[in-house]
């Protein structure tokens, strides 16, 4: 077993002066500096940031174009299908878009790929099924930025395509020794990582991009601001669950979202908190990352992510109770299966591969959705 070696990361600054100015300890000031938060404005935002300091969503590329398209489709009664993803960010993104568009009167439904059958992101079978169902517009969240051939098919089938995503963008040679973004042929493509993005924070999750889209649509439709703020807890859950850096705008959203989680109006979230015996008044980022988040993820790992989305959308007390319990039990099963996989892998390493510089361990019965977790545990151990 390799022993851990801790090294002090020491970036220079006048920590005493920062501490005095912001009424924090010099140790806290050092931690903030080590996280590359520099300057009075950035430090103040880090410590005391609020909703009013969140960035204008219109700085995201194609944001206004996407909003105009969706407004037109809603007015025309055209069918819109949201295509999400099976992890916590994808589930929260889908929830935000579905609830928001429903509120605005859209004829909208959703599809979430199956982890085993479909793999990650939108595929041609999902697009063909949408076309067969008479869907006019496909709206993705937390995926779609790499689906070039898939959206070529969607356009051939006469569908409108709006992509919201936050993942890195593929590049191709521009013929002049440089690179250019390889973008799908969508009618609007909202992604903070586009080269032409003016958005100050490129490190937001998919649910944050979806949340920003609904913010603009609500503002233009005259929906009360409180209804938008109510959904912030889902942007917060996704931000923590997708392991975004808790800096800048992400920090504000998580701080404000955590406040709202304790008094959530969402029946499903309240039931999930209850089934895990958590104190709703003391929910922290830890509880999202290691309790609530894994329960929402468990459906997508072992069954279907639609279980988690059904829970978030549920308005029936008995049904919400049943779904929350099912997700908790699935997560408990996931933990047991993960530990079983780790134990089997450790036994193999100890017996056969302990002197190998590279570990390659074959577990034929390990569920494919857990292989990455098991591999991570083995990496940590050795």
C-alpha cells in the first residue's frame, strides 16, 4: 500500500490584511488564495455572493435564439421532446426544463437514454422514435454537443434542434494550422464552452445551463421570479453531484440552493430526505454528494433514470413515498454490489498482481455501471 504524502500548497498574499478586511482568519484567507480567488471583488463574491450577483444568461451563446425558437413552438402548439441523461445532472436538467416548459404551456415530454441499452447521450434510435411520434422539436440537456451525425439525421427528418450542454466541444483542423469547433447542425446551441461564448463562467453544469434558459423564458413570459428561484435547489444538487468547482457562480447557487432544500416544496425531495433520516434543516453539500445524489443516480445505474425523474415530478404522497423508498433501496443495493466488486478486485490483486506496475483486473460479473466506481476504489487503495 502506498502511503499518502501531503504537501502544503502555498501561494503568496498578505493573509493578515485579507483576514482583517473581510473578518476572516488568516488560515481561511490562505485557503481562498490557494483556490485562485484573487482580488477584493472576487474574495467578497466568494464569501458573501448572492443571487443578485449571478451572471446574465443572455451572455451564453445562442441563448436568445433558443428562447425565441421555443417560444414560437409553444405558441404554435408544436410537440417538444426533451432528451436528457441518466446521471444526476441529466435528471435535474430534464426536470428543470420539463417543469419550466410545462409552466409556460408547452406540449412537452421527455426521454432519458438507458445506460446499458442506449449509452450516453442522444442516439439515432431516439431521434427516429421522436420523428415517428410526431415530435417537432428536440431539446437536449447535459448532452448533444458531440452528436453531429445524430442531428444531421434530425434535420433530414425535418425536426428543429435546440441543444443545451456544458461538455467540452470537439475540434477539427481549420486548414490554417489551427482548430475550430465541430458543432452539430442545431438551430440553437447553448454551451458556455463555445469559443464565441461571452459567459464569464465556463465551469457550470448542464442543469445550470437549463436553469438559465428557463430564467430567460420566465422573465419574458412575466412568470413571478419566486417560481424561478424555487428551482434553484435542483441546479444546486446537480452542481454538487456533477462535481463542479464550488467557486464563482457555482458557489452562490449551491449556497442559496442548500437554504431552499431545507424548506423544499418538492414532495419527492422531501421524501428522499425523510427516507435517509436526514435533518431537513441541516442539509449540506456532503448530503447531496453522498446521500441524496447517489439515490438519484441509483435508478440510472441499476434500472432507469426515469425513476428519479418520476420522484421529482410526483405530486401524490403515497407514490412519492414508494418511489423515494425504492431509490434508497436501489442505492443500498448499489453500495453492496460496489463493495462486493471491490472485495473481489482486491483479492485478485493481492493474489496475482501485487507486483504489477499497471493493474488490469477482470471482474466478469461486475455491473457495467459500477465498474468505474470499483476501478476508482482500487486506484485509491493501490
